[in-house]
């Protein structure tokens, strides 16, 4: 170990590192999960130990500096690939990039290869260079982190080569959360090379094990759709220009450009500090609370040992904390019924006060109270709205389009806030919250039913861990003021939320090969369906179209409502119906069916089955 510029630095001989990389590459071919045994944080029993830093040590700043490792090793050598034609723009998924990174699933050909990844990372660096207009004498820095997917290591290495090829320094975080990656562009700490100029998170959220993708950040937040399109167009040009010599040169540059940093220790410490501050700077404000965590074998396992335990919470019964990119226990998705059953069972079996569940990359979350009642979807939004409106009376709560009428009543009549229902898509919701503030309408919370939630106080970052910290703050402050009763303080906040008796989402698919499209795109056809439904609804005295609506056709009637909208990316019209009973829900379904039945390219079988069951 040697000291350098005030940091604790470990110099690793290049030959040793290269040998380790070659061994890992060979093992990886035999055991695709070997990367988690070698390169990622190790688990000691159930607790997560980030690169050898214990739970207690991770909150000592001098020890955190030991997480900085300078590695002059070359990345594992790869044969020059046979470059195939790739439609880069098809990899765009809104404001993210997603593709198939692992072969073996029938009908899902590989399109997110190492070469494609290298081109995309180089394109991001090129885009960032144009945006920053930096002095070329000072290399810019990009951090890279990834979730627990089995393709993570090879894509991280490929992205590192792409970044280095543009002359940037690379800071690798290994297993990390999406919110932490954005945070690395804001943190001011030279000892851990922060702030970085840009960040890449390698993740495909809750999608199956064979998928992967990228999210990009600057200190202004996540990139938008036009930025992603620009990056992919650049990547296509870079990819076309690859030669054996340029790929080898990128590998050579990467060998001297990579630094490994334990940023997750910093991120976890910031969360702990936030809870302590909310409690009046009590060291262990959650002493005696029993809180279980379900990480779904994603990147959220740190939360139990590195956030809850330092705050005094008991975390026994926490489950699936070990990173496993095959997701053997359940889909890491707070919207998934099986996932919510798993965390609910863990709470009840362990007689815990609270359960917390994260998605794969920790930008979404949900919770369960001591009685097994879910804080999910509308209930999570209601709970967060109650907490935020206590702090900021009268503020506007921005949500996506499928939130319930009962939630509107709760926010506006019970809490005294304003409910601004906007479009689906977490970036749409967040951008709308930012826009409202820019035109003088105060908004402090933008949150989707999916579990994506962003707060103004947290730089509008959709951070599942920070959402849960807001719940912990409430528990801690209640304890500090002498209140008891575990999670009851949270449950009581949403007691008056009116919830529908029936809530369903049906997917009406458009057959793009059907002659009824007559050469039109599925978007044109879908919009024709929506326009026809809107006209029919206007002429039905039992139905009332929403006066303010930003997406699809939303109509109230029979004590409930329906929303039919066009998917952003797929030839599908999702239909949401909520009503007091199944009878009223069926009446709403029949009204939709009568309007859309004449569109023969639209598969209405799911709706037909619902109204006739």
C-alpha cells in the first residue's frame, strides 16, 4: 500500500492483474456467475461487505478512501470480433438503451455485443466531450457501474475500452445502483475522484437475465430521448469504423485509464446521514425496529447491512441479498405480484415492523407494513404524498396517467395538495415536475405507479433507496417524539385513501401485418382507435371524458374510470379499468369494446374475456 495525493492507493502489478483477468475470462465461460465470486462485493453469511469494508468501517471516511484502487492492468484480451450489421436505433428504449446481451433464448438474437457496447460507450464520451467543451489537456472522467446481471462484467470492460478510446479516464464502481451512478456526478470528494463528468449504469431493470442495457447521467440528470438517439447515431458511425488496429489501441489505452472506486460505501453513508439528521442527530434512531429487505438478487443487498444496521435496525429475515444475475427467487420488480408476496411473507414470518423491496438496480422500491399491507402503486404514492405535503403544504404531486381517482381525492381533499396526472414513463413524470417548478408551480414529488419516485430535494433523481429513507425518516422522527407502534405511523397516513374494488390492466395488441392497417404504422392505427373511442364516449350520456388529460382517452362512468392509451414503443393499447365492483368494471369494459370492436387489426380477446367471465 502506498499513499498518493492524500488517498490510500493500492498499486497492482500489471502482470498479476492480467493473469487474474485471463483466469476470470476462462472461468466465466464455464461459470457465468463467477464474476460475482471474484470481482463484486463478497457476502459474509447474509451481510454485504463492499470490497472488504465492513459495515462499521464503511462510515469512517479514512477507511472509505481505501476503496480507491488504481489498476494498470489491461482488460482481458479478446479476439477481434466479426462485425455484423446492427440497427443501433432499435436499441433505444425511451431514455434508456436495452438489448439482448446473452445468447440462448429462442427468438432473441444477440444484439448487445461487446463491440456494440464499446461503440456506444465511445459515442457517449464523444457526446459528453461536445457538451462539456472541455480543455483537452484535462481528461474527463466517466464512472461505470452495473447491476447483478451475468453479462455485466464483459459489458463493463467493453464500455471501459470505448471510453478510454476517446481519451477519457474510467472509474469503475463494480456492483452499484442506478441512483448511485447519478450521484457520482454530484458528489464533491477528490479522494474518490468525484465529481465525475458523466456516468453509465449497465442495467436492464427487471427484464430477464439475457437482457442488458445502459442508462447515462451528467450532473444535470438522466439523458432524454433526443440525447439517446444522438448517441446511438454516433455509435453506428464509430462501429462502422472499427478495425483490428483501433480495437487493440482502445484496449491498450484502457489498460492505463481505469481506476476502481468503492463508491457505494459513500452512497450508503449519505443515506445513513439523512436518517440521523431527520431524527435530531441520534446515532441509532431505528434501534429496536425490525426491518426486512428483499433485494431480489439485484444490487440492493447493501441496504440491510450498510444502511439499516448502522441505524440500529434489526434485519434478520432479510432475503435474496446476494447478487445473482439469473434471479432464481423472483423477478426483482415491485410491481410483480410474486415479488410482493415474497416480501409480505418475509414480514409476517419474521413479525417485522416493515418490509422493503427493490428492483434490480434500486431506482424503484415498495414497502409492506407489519400487517402485510402493501405500500405499492397508488398506496406508495399516497404515502409519499402525505410525507411530502407535511413538509411542503399545498405542493403539486406529479404522477403518471394510470393513477386512481381515489388518489386524486386523497391528495386534494385530505392532504390539501394538488394532483397533476401526466403521461406514463418515469422520465416524463420527472421532467414534468421540473417544468412545473420552472413556470412557478411548486412541485416537490414526481412519482410513477411503477415505483419510480423523484424528489426535488434529491436533485429529481428517481431513487428507490431514497424513497425508503423518507419512510425511515418518518419512523425515526416518530420514535424521537415518543410515538410507538412500529409502522403504524406510516399506515395511519394513508388510512383514508379510497381504493377501488376492481383494478385491471388489459393489453390490446395491434397486428402490424393485418390488411386493416393499409400501410399505416401501428402508431397511426392506434391513434385512430383512440380518436374513435373519444368520439363515442362524448356521445354517451353515461360517460364523461376527463377535462384535463395528457395521454390516451380517460373516461369516468359507473362509479369508476377507464384509460386507453398507446404504448410508447410497442404495438399495444394498454387499457386500465378501475371501479367499485366487478359489475361496474364490466360495464366500462363493454363501453370500450363496443367502440373498438370494428378495428379488425386490434386483438380484443383479453377485453372480451374480461367482460364475459
